[in-house]
C-alpha cells in the first residue's frame, strides 16, 4: 500500500508540473513548427483515460478540500513548495550556462529558507530576487538540442515525451538534492515520506489553483486528449526557450482568478 501511495504522489507531481510555468520568444516560433509524433496513440489514449479517472476520483477531492484552507495557509504552503524546486533549478541553470541565474536562485533559496522560515514567506522577492523561472533536466536537454521524440502518456505519471521521460530519471539518480537527502540517504531529520509528501502537496496546490481552468478545457474541447497533448507540448517548448509571450494555459500563481471561475 505504501508503494501505491508513493506512485500516486509521483503521478500527481509530474502530471501537474507538466503544465506549470511559462517563459523566451524567437526560438519558440522555430520549435513550434515541428510536430511531435504520437507513436503510440492508441495506448496513450487508454492510459490517459485511466489517469483521468484517477485524477477525478482521488486528486480532485483532495484539491477541493485544500481550497477550504485559509488563503494565508495556502499561500505559505505554495511558497515553501516553490522554494524546494530551487534544488533542481540551480543545477540546471549551471548546465545551461546561466551562471548569473544560478547565483541569483542560490541567493533566493538561501534567503527564503532562512529569513523566510523554510520558504513559507518570500522575502527574497522583496529585495529584488524575483522573476523566478523553474528549470528541469528536460528543459536542459531541449536547450542542448535534444529532440522531443515520441509523445507519451505514462501510466500514473501522465503526459511526457521520450526526452522528458529520460530526463526525469536524472532527478531520481542524484539530480535532485531534496530526493537525495530524503530517499537516497538515511538521515535522522528527514525521510522518504517527507519527499513524497512534498511532491504530492505541490501537485494538490497546483490542481487546486487550476480546477476551473482544467474543467473549462475539458468542457470546451472536442478531443480532451488532443487538447492536453497540445497544451503540454506548447508549454514545454515555451519553458525551454524561456518565452515571455502569454498563451492560454494554467495559472500557477493567482488564487483569486481561479476561485472566481
């Protein structure tokens, strides 16, 4: 049962984080012309249907319950979970040659972890260490010119590509410091539960913010599977080139906008 719980937690994190974020512009127009092959569409659609059932039965009720928490509690939880993503963003800043950003995000992480009490508060933004863009190993491979490969929908794990699936292994092979100190190493202060709980909480936080947007997408899509695939691929391309242009997507920061839908 414990293993099943962990798998569900990873699913929620990876599925939701697939949509999160946006960010550059000239390279985006070049990349968006390339079509990603859906090499296993029949299988992908079956897995997608299973994942959607899991989302509606297990995770949406959790997200709706989470919305009943006071706004300051949700905001603090979101800040703390975002702060943890720095441990993956910083090494990827370095791998992408963005040394100035790596230094800035290191300072941001240090300030928020200490003065911000483990990231619950965000004093770093108040002193100019803002405009934080999440980075991961899939984005790094994309910047290095590695193609997306076939589109995949992974059982439980959700939307991906061959490149992103391969890159995600890096986080579980020493590329995520939070994973290393909680799961890979036996410490007296944190455990593997802390890792999986934080990942699950981040997924619930994201889903709670975007329930209205997700329902909207499903209601207005002729083919919900195709809409999710298109959105995922667009967002990944934007993240890779750090595009500033705004597209119709999920919002990972504005509580009020989501709650008024």
